[in-house]
C-alpha cells in the first residue's frame, strides 16, 4: 500500500491548524474556550484564566542581523501579551522556553533576558518558569502567557453582530515598512560592509517592527469607559486576515472604508519610496500588534473621544460578504492577501 | 572596550538557568511559586494553578530515525504531565506549539497529533491552544501544561526534613538502556540497511524510552492514602541529579542505599551486555520519569504496602553531605554525573 503524502503547503497555516484540531474534544469542565481564538479560557472558581502561546524561530520570525537581542526579548513577551489583551484580559504571568546554540555567549543571552524582564516589568507580568535547551541550529523562543478576566467578560473573535462598528487602534502598516527598511539596509551592508545604516529619520517605523507594544492602554481605556467590545483580535498578520477571522468566526460580512484606515505619514512616505501602495501595507503587512475590534453602534460617541481609535467600517449580514469600499467608491471583496488579490476580483 | 564572552558551556544548564533568573522578582500577588521547581504555582481564588513548560528539539531530545512520530507526540505530552504530577497536582490542560519543516507531510504531523491526543485522552487533559510555525530545520515541540491543586497542597523540591524517607516509584535506568539499544540498532542499520532491527525481547526497556508514562497512579495512590510527601521531583535527568536538587533546595543531606535502588531485570541484563554498571544507569540515566519523593518516617507502614514504591534511603543533616552507601558498605559522595564521579572521590 502506498502511503499518501499531502504537502503542508497545500493546507496553509490556518488550514493545517483546522485539520489538526477539528476532532479535538475537551473533557475538562473548566474549559470554557479552546483552540481557535487569541487565547483559551479556563474557569477557576470565580475568575477565569486566559492562556496563549507563541513560538518565534530565527530565520522565520526574526533575523538576528538586524534584531538586537534586547529588542527580541522584549518583542517575544510583547506579542504574547498582545494575545491576552486581545481577549479583553489582563496578563499576569509568562513561561519562557529557549533553544540556543553554542554560538551565543552568556552575555548575548543576558541581553535577550534584559529585554524579557523589561517587558515583564512594564506590563506587570511575572516570569514564572521555563526550559533552556541546546539547539543544533538557530535561536528558538517559545512563550506561554497567562492572564485573568472576570467571569464571562472575555471577548472572542466570534461575537460581532450586524451593524456593529469596526474599530482599530493606532495605525497600520508601519511595522511592515520598518521591516522593508531593515531588509534594504541588510542588503546594502552585505554588499558593502563599510556602509553604516542610517535609520535616523525612520525611527518610528523601525521601532514598530523591532519593539512593538501590546495595546494595554486601549484595553484599559475601554474597560474604564465601560465599553465591552463584541469581538476582538490583535493584528499580527494584517488587517485583511484578521478581519476575515472575525467575519468568518462571527458569521457576518462587513464594509471596510479605505479612507478610514489609519496610516502614519512616515509609513506613507516610505511606501512611496519603495513604490508600494500604503493601503497594501495596512491591509496585508503584519506585526503591528494593534487591536481590531467591534463595538455596538451605541458606543460610537464614547469611542469617538479616543483619538487612538479609528472607526473603519461596520458589520453587515454574512450574505453581503467581506468588502473594502475604496476612496473612488468601488467595492472589492477582501481577501487575506490584501491588495494583491484585488486584480483578480470583478467589481461589484 | 572589548566585549566579554562567557561560553554557555562554562555555566552548564542549571548554572545558566540560575544566572538568568537570579534577579527575577515577582510582582503578582497570585504568584505563589516561581522559577526553580517542576512547575510554578499561581493562586486562583480558592484553587491553585500549577504550570510547567518543556521544549523538545529534534537532534537534541529525540532522533526521528528510531522515534515513531506517534510515540513522540505521546511522550511530549507525558513528560510535561510528569512535571505537574511531581507537584502533587492534577494536570488539566496543555498548549502545544510546533515548528515543522516542509520535509514533513500532513500525514506525518497527523501521526504526531494522534499521539498527542491519545496521551491527552488517557490523562484526561484538554489541548486548548498552540502555535504552528515553519522551521528552517528540525522538528521543534514546545508544550505548556496546566494543572490544579488544593490551596497549599502542592509539593516542592524544598520541603525534605532530616529523617524523612527517600522513595522512588517503579524502577530506574530502563529508559537509558532502551536508548542504548536504539542507538546500537541505528548504527547497525546505517552500516547494513538490509538488516531489520530485532527488539522483540527488549520490549520493556525500549518502551520505557519511547513511551514513558507519568506516574499519575502513584500520585493518586498517595492522595487516596493521605500521604503528603514532604518533597517531590520527577526523574528526568537521573536519580543522582534529582536527589541533589532535593537536597540542595531543602538544605539537607542524605544516605542512599545502593542495594535498595530498584532496577528491572531486563535493565540489568542489557547493562551487562553493554559492559555497563546497572547502578550507573539508575543513577545517571535519564528519562525514566519516575517520581522521587520524601515522606515522614511515620508514613513508612503505609508506603511499604505499595510494591511500586521503594524506600531507597533517608534524609540527614546538611553537614553529612549527599551520600551513596554501596553494597560493600562504602560511603561515596554523590555527584550529578553519578558513577563516573566516584573514581575521584576519597572514601569517607
């Protein structure tokens, strides 16, 4: 009998996760939310625990040629905390496992941990455990973050309702443009090692890729103003991809207004320098770690008071599909790949 | 200024962990136990949560040439649950992150997950989240296990008291001998690919390395019989190393009786075939995932009724040191490397 072989690439990341977890049944009474959101939720006698995990691999998720180890440690924690905040929860603890080859010195690992501890301190989180291994190749980081939320007050990806407003925090596409600069400077350096990179006037966008911050401030502000989002997700893969997650899991459609999508001027300038469309960067560029969430229409006036939150569209019936309305008034079906996909779409 | 470079090897694994965590301060009121035990403990309003994490790397922790993926999935879960049981707690949930290169097919990953789900089902644990990444090289597994324990009823490595009895579950050294067989068969196969390995009459010891079981049964038995260990650790690195952890963290010494150390007949036979000392395997061979624990003297009669538990020694004052009493009546200072270290010891 010939053994079947299905290539992982044929399923894609989300397809593979669905495939691997589709028969996963939970038996613990305390399991409130399992695989498929930013984090899982466990009941603990009056409070609920939120738990999320992320793996970062050298050569896949980061390039040590332009990522200072201190920043990497900070970022590894930040992106995990971002998942906890995206549940409308407060992070409290992390565990950290690393795999390191002998090309790293103790001083190098110390720098990495400096970043880890700095992030923990800033976000009031305890590092409570971990594992340290030798790796044959590459630096491997795995973090699990734990948080707390009042019973039933966590926010999933699946609660968006027709007419809810779609909101994003901060601005989008900056981290992606920052990455383009770092990649360009790396190429220049490899060709002419004498040339020192000049990142002076691109500090903002380079900072967005190297040292992202989870939007604790936004979650805290929403809590203070008693705004309970109906759905929420953090933007790690780009606005299109995350909005599709919310629409799919909430079984709704949406209209997203191009002109409402917040893009920083520095991002726009750099996009033009690279001959790219700033909108593409915002829709498909990942790693901004902003929050995408939906709120009820009645919360509009409160939301409008926070200049760090943009209302970028609204939720529609599922039958309407997931749409982008361009500045020119054209409606495009939104795909996870973002702008690249538009060329294949008929206008509707 | 010249940058200092300290080699990681100069600190060793435990030295590195100490170095990296020595300034780690916890701020969360809920943090009851942090870095430095089998798992951490978090308070959750009436119950306590135990959390532990482990990373397994291809080429370091496992060799896919003789490790079926289904067994690997099972073992990856088992070794994490073992840490939770070693806290005298019940595992409830795990998260699983994997990094896989495109040399793996979906069918191969399915096999791995089959093993993961089988272990979860057997131990009544829910898989509630994870992360799936591409890796440039090698299979990477990171699991975080979560468990529950009644407030204050967790057992650490630091509670052993003078005169407590030292106990181990099951038998030791079997996994190490199983590994020797697999390594030998791999070598034979690489030299003569036509020769099929015959593991028929070594099923027990090969099973110990490929498919270890966490000793849930022992922990449950202790709970049922109301025996509260004073300290506990799971044996992943060998009896010497784990006993030194308990003695160091409890600030005590001990006498370990060579003749009391439980070694399976199959382990003894194979050790002789390999010209090794069975005692060395028991002291320094890792991966048995048995439990090492201490109990009060008054619990002796209860403990003696369980033929899966051996009393192997007793705790002494710290000044006495950590000693092995041989069958010949000689006293040796125990070192983490086990038998190899003896040659350098003077008799006392």
